[in-house]
């Protein structure tokens, strides 16, 4: 009676074993890269430098710095717009770095048919 499933002798062929090792190595590299990214900070400014926002690689706001001249009780909208613009730019920088890391790690995997 023929065996069903598995590989003869219970061992994986060399190519499959190598593929598994490469996948494990790539997973470790991605984890290390993600940890490194999380320790980085990204800073952007708006309003001619009057507002500065710093975000972490975890995409969390770390700090907001405001210059006195941007704080005008008669024009809160300008302050709000500058904070949003600076925060969005800092987050965009963090996302760009994250995407670059992932692209570097996954390099040639785009050709797999799944």
C-alpha cells in the first residue's frame, strides 16, 4: 500500500528546507528592522518653522513645539492647520521609512504566484 502525503522517508527535499531557512532568516531580519524603526524619530515643521512635530517609528506623536508667534488667540485656525500639516508630514516620513524597510526586506518576493 502506498504512503499518502508527506515526503518519502519523512525528510523535506533540499530546496524546501532551504526555502524554510530563508523564510526564517527573513522573518528575523524583518523583526530586527521593525525594532530599529521603532526607535527612530521623524520631525517635520510647518508655518515657516513655527510648529514642529516629532513622531516615533511607532507612528505616535512624541512632541509638539510651538513658536510664540504662531499662538494668536484671534487666529486659532492657522495654528490648528500648521499642527496638522507638520504631524501629517512627520507621519508620512515614518511611513516612507517603514515602506522602504519592508521593500528592502522582501526584495524579490513579488514574483511568487500567491
